[in-house]
C-alpha cells in the first residue's frame, strides 16, 4: 500500500475538514510492515518518516493548517511527533499548539503516539534558561509537560552538547527524569562522538540506555557520518534520526532556479541567501536530473538516500502544507534504487 491508496479527506485536508470532529483513518496501519523500523535494539518501532515541529508551528501559524498537517501525518501512520522546549516562535509555542491538538484531536490516541521533546537551547532569561545543568533540564521538562498537557513524554533529549557542565550532571539528570516517570526514554542530540560514547556507557551503567541519537544528516551535510556516529549507533544498538533531512528546503525543487519570493531564504530566517552559490544551484539541478531518471522527485530521492544509510531509523521532516507532507511520504513507498550513485557536494554548507 502507498500513500496514494489512502483515499478521501484523510490525505489532504481543506478548511471544511479541519472544522469537523476528527476521526482517524482506519487505514493508518495498513502499510505498517514497510513504514516502521526498530529503533536500535529497543522495543520501540518508529516510522521511517517522523513529523517535526521546529518550523511552521509557532504562534504566527494557522492553527487549522497545523492541525491538518498533524491529522494527515497520523492518518498515514506517522506516530512520532518531535518537539523541543524552544520551538516556536515564541519559544514554547509549538508545544502549546501540540498540547491543544492532543486535547482536541488525539485525546483517545495518546498511546498510539510517540512524543519527544528536548531541552538545552535558550528558553528563558537568566543563568538557568539553557544548556545542560540539572536545574535547566528538570525545570524545562516540567514546563514542557505543562504546555503539552501530559504527565510524561515518550522521549526526552538533551538538545545540545554543553562543554562546561560536567557530563555526569547532565546524564544523571536524564536518569532521574526516567526514574521519576516523566519520560520513558532518553536521547542525545548533536553531541560529538566521544561525548556520545561516554553518555552511552554512563546511561547503560545506570540502567537507562539511550534510545536514539538525533543529528543532521543529508546530502549536503554528512559530518556525522564522516565522524562515525551512525556506525557507532548501529554497533551499540542506538537508533538514529536525521533532522533537517532536506537541508531546510535546499534539497527540494524550490531553489533550482534561484530564490523564490515566498521562501524561507527570502524571509532571511535560518537559511541565508549567501548559501545559494552557483555551484550549489548546479549541484541541486544535477541531483534533480538523477531523481527524474529514477522516477523520483528531489525530495523523495534525498529522503530515500538517508534511509538507505547504515544505522538510520527515521528522517524528521517538517511541512508548511499537507501537500508538502504528502510529497515527503513518498520516501516510505519503496527503497532507493540499487546501484544509484549520488555525487557529493565538495563544499561545506552548514
């Protein structure tokens, strides 16, 4: 079964649909055997494509549009929602939005969802509003649970590596969070390999093995792969989920001919215009031609490439519209063609 097999309003919502009481599609698990992967050596299965709330789910976003995206994701079997304390804008807004959706649409489906949040980036003013201290992690998770309207999250990450706070303090806080019942699993995000190796040993010794590592891996940024993180995760039984798998939209058709006026790059947000060099435009068009030769879009090719890498459990995608999510979901329909060779971009982007 493919995403195209799911008929009716479950796949593409309009405003009339989101005004109705939500009834989840009874076909949402029809393609479970091809949609899910085991997360490392754990008992957890995650969808190959998970829904991220970093962009487009802030206070300035249309609630009906956000709701349509989340409903469509769930109706297609996407059960993993990924958040962080600071996602917005403003910080905390994405968690508040998801908390509202959990109450209004997914109240009876809580146990079908795998909800993650994080702490570590700037969240509030003062010396305890970021990084990896026990004080920050404990306070931040309590705030996140309040915004989400939950007693616990399924997965709690330390969001970034803190070079000053002792690793034992950060990691013991994660252990205590699980023991307090506020998270079922813990994860590590954006840590260098040596620190990840230490975290893995520490947490396993405490009986709270890390479930998953989250890092940026895509066709324009293979740094974690070059460092050996996916190989380590595969060896040690950790899952790995890639954030920004489409390089914030660069690995889509939007930038093949320059900068669209309504794009993230044109809005001078997290994607800077100076990144789009003539060399990068040439490379993107080359990838797009390869995708077309194999019956793919640049989006599906890029996502399938990540899913074909050793140790990868899932790709974490965002979406501005239900249509964008539909295109991304093509990556779960079939694997990357065997023997396909994708050139490597020779310059550092991020």
